[in-house]
């Protein structure tokens, strides 16, 4: 059994985080690209939805070779999105609605147009030269080693003027910073201080596990299990360019800055992006003496669960994570983001409702991706409209195409879905006239209303927001609750959340057939948004003794146990 830490009052421990991809959320000036004023205009929608925190993907000045993840100025706003005063207004208006604001911090690399890199290009004796990672050619000529880029090809580009190569784990236009240089570390800490002084509530730190590379610059081992369905980067095993021990020292310094700006109830938090196995991931929490991330992102539902969407597989992911978590560390869960296909497209719209109940009833902090609350699907992007550099460079690997999950938010059935009055930067999904916020607000059983209902339940029932987690079924070791583990059918994932005597069972049917289980309780929610399967009484929410009930195909249920 996992229990909520005793000091679990910090807002981030159970906050629902809503990721906004700014260029796709709302266009206020009809240039086809979303912007900060557009986000401000939708804050009431977000507050009414029931989320606690918004996370903004990059809005900084950028040549946009990688759509903002190639930053040319860390301390300003790209004119495409507005002005610095607009950002300040956004933070102020969000806080008025009790919404926290966290922003993307992209420390691993800059744009090649950043002033730091331009100075580094002036030659080997440049003051900023060592702010980036440079190596001489291999003894026989060519790239220094076999390190690969995420975007295909080597992670090295030759600077012809100096004859040296610089490192870039992504595009050649995104040179990696050298975090072995203390001046680089301090410069990035100053970036954090700049935004903390503007009252942001924290940061999502991009590719945090890539900050430091092995000092010996040796070749990576060859991955003999590589096949053509994997990305080019995975031809090697990443022992040299990922998860180096020195990375943790940098994160500890970041945490110290955050703590300096924190106060009780107003903690500044850090979520670290790290695609790692659990045993490596949990080290990014740090220790009590040397804390690091408040929450390193747990992507296992995305990378493993959605690939094998079965009750037993998903339960295994959840149980192993709960068991691996250090004491007093809070879990987090993610089903979608700007780099991965929409989960409704991956598992279907029916199971997407089951996945939604899972995400919003597990212990800890869930992160939601814009548009998933209406069940947005991957957009179909014609070949001449593809803009994602990762997809363009690796066309034979469909999963590397990221445009489909970045299409404009679908607000209503008007032209361009209420996102803009002009053609957007990416095509609006073809189903926008039926699948949109305005339509679903009027449909009592819509995905949007399901999300609102579940978020309301999280606030009303501390068992869901603060409670412990216990899975029911085979393998459960809790003898006191052994009677509840019987008669669990294959295809069901059942767990109990408990706090201060309140116990809520979540029953998820991952199959397209009826299932049954014996419990007693009152229905709080069904993904069907009705409760006719539970009682002859149409007003099933008043039922108090439900047992041996039927769980319909692709249904999730939350029951207040008696």
C-alpha cells in the first residue's frame, strides 16, 4: 500500500497540470498562430474545467527551427506570441483564478542564433567558446565519435572556420551547452531567477537527463537489437550521452534556486523531463539532504501502457512505480504531450474515456494535454503541410512525426474551429465541426463533461486527491482487505483510494465485454455518464448497497465503498 506523505499539503503534490502548446491554443490577432493574449482569453474556460496549473511550452524568441525549443533569448517573449508585458498579464490573470503557471525551461541547448553561440563561433579563444561542447575531428578525420542525434544522423556538426565539431543532440541549429562549465550553470540559474521574479510558479525542465555528457567522449555501444522500426538514434545504447552522474549536481543547484523563492503554500516547483526506467527515474527526486526535481515526469503510461493497453499491463506499470517511489515522493502520470500521438487515436475513443478515469483517479499529480478533454484525435497532415523537422528528417518512422498531435484546439464549429479567423499554421482536424468544446458543453455525456465531473470529484473527495493506493486482485498482499480481492475478472483493473476513513474503488474495464465484481457502495462516476447498470433506480447516485454489479464494455466506474 502506498500512502500520501505526511507533509502532503504542497500544492504540486496533487495538482492537475494542463499543458498548453501556445501556437495551437488560441490565436488572438488572426495571424494563424496562437499567442499569449489568446491564452488569456481562455483562462475562464481552464478555471471552469477544474485544473490547477497551466504549463506553457516555449514562447521565447526563436528562429523556430524546432518550434521554440531552439531559443535565441531566454529572457523575453517572441513577437509571434506577444510581449513580455503580455506574459506578466497572463500570470496575473491566472493567479486571480487560482491557477498556477509553470513554463518550459530548455537548458540543454540554445539556438545557433543565440548571442552565446555566435560569440563561441568567433574562434577557439573566444570567452564563450567553452560554453558549448567542442571536439577535434577523429584521428582519421570525420566526427569525433558515434554519438547520434535525435533527429537522425550524427550529433556533431563541423565548424569549418575552426576545424572543430560542436555537439547537438537535436538539430544542428541547437548546439548543446557545456554544463561542466560553472559559468554556464550560473547563467542558467540566472534565467530561472529572471522568471521567478516575474512570479512564475515553477518550470518544466526540457530533456533534463541529457544535460551532461561523459567526459571521455568514447563511442557508445552498438545496439544489436536495433531494427528498422526504431529511430536512427537507437542504433546505439546511450551510456555516454544520457543520465550521467554529474547531471544530478546541476539539478540540485536548480532546486536550491527554486527553494529560495518558495514559501509555505507558495512553493516553486520543478518537473523534469526524463524518459527513463523507474530505477533511474526515481533518482531524479534526489534525497532529503540533496533534493532535486519535485517530480520527474513519469511517461510509462505513454511509452508502455498505450503500446499494450491491457488491464494487467497497465496495472503492472502502476504497481511497479508505486513500489519504486522513495518515501515522501509524489507520483505523477501522463497520457499525452506535444511529442507523442494523441491517446484517443492510439487506443480508440471508448478506451480513451477509461484512460481518462485512470489518469484522474490515480495517486499524485496528472498532466493533461490541451484538447484531450474533448477526445481530440491525431490530425491528418498532407505531405505539403508537414513542418515538424523530426518527421521530415525521418519519414520512414511514422512515430517521429509530431504535427498530428499539435493541430489547433477545436473550440467550435466555425471556420478554423474558433482557433483563428485565418488559415492556421497547421491544418485543423477534419472532425472539428462535430468534436469541439462548444458542442460537448451541450452534451451531458460528452468527454468534456466526463473530465469536468472527474476533476470535480478530485476536489470533493480527498480519497482521490490525497489518498493511498491499493490494487485489488491477484497478487495483493494486504490480508485485511483480502476479501475484496476475490472474483476479479480478467480485463479489469481495480484499485482503492483511501483517506481518513473514506474509500473509493475505481473499476476499469479494458475489454469490449461485460464484466462483474462484488462490491458494496455508491456510484460516483461512470465513463458512460449514466448509472443504469448499477441499480433499477434511475437515480443510482443515491443507491447505497450495490453488489455483484455489471461493468459494461469499455466502462470505468468510481464507487464510494460502504
